C-alpha cells in the first residue's frame, strides 16, 4: 500500500514537472532543453548531466519533437514512461485548441505581432543557452570540433538533408569509438 502511494506520488511529480515545462516554454523543443535540464538534473536529480546529454542526443535523432522525446526518455528512466509525455503534450494541445478558435480575430492586431516578435527573440536566447549548456558538458577534442564544423556547414550552407547529417555524425562517432576501443585493447595485449 505504501509502495503504491510512493509510486503514484512519483508519477504525479513527473506529470506536473513536464506539464509545467510544457506550459511555460515557448519556441519548441530546443528552447525547452534548459528547463528540462534544470528540472530533471538540478532540481529533482532524476538524471545527471551526462544522462541529459545522451537523452537530448537520442531525442534529437528519433522521430518526433525533441522535447516530447526527451520527456518520454526521462519518464522512462524515472518510472513514468507515458506520464512525462502526457504532461509535456497536454498544455500545448489545450493552448493550440484555444488559440485556433480566436487566432483569426487577433492576427492583424499590432500588439499581437509585437508580442510574437518578443517571443521569437526570447526563444533564440533559450536556444543559444541550450547550445552553451550542451557545449560545456560535451568532451572536447579535435575530432569533436571537426564533426561539429562539418555538420554545421552541411546543414547550414548546403541542401544536404539534416537526417543524413545526423546519421553521418552517428556513424562517424561509432567508427571513432570502435577505433579507440581497438587501440586500447591493442595497447593492453
């Protein structure tokens, strides 16, 4: 009985944490990453910084929105597989449903246009912060910088599909890890 109550309390915490992130974050998944990191790593200690880097990498490379994927992975890790997902999705669903009824009436109002311009600027700042947090926590080496630069150039300045860039980076990482493991094993023999 006590165990069931503890599990329900934990599920409720997962749900409310991701619902709060879903309610108060504008700008999509990348803007949510700093909030997900703060809530799950710093405040709740459900995962650590290395875990959040892995979760973001997996969430980014799997189909679907990154914030929803991240909430699913954190929920799975903590014990509430779909609870985190529902908590993340529900606010957006309700807000979009409400906005859809009134958007046509307000889309030409100048104050609304200014508000959206301000939101875009804030979202850009959140995305830059997420980039900075990920940069600080990733291992730095020449190979990482080369892969990062190549991925940026390919995705920003060419018409190469981003999925191919991500798959190429993953393949390069696997090959590099294999070579490094082989070198370590050769040194030990």
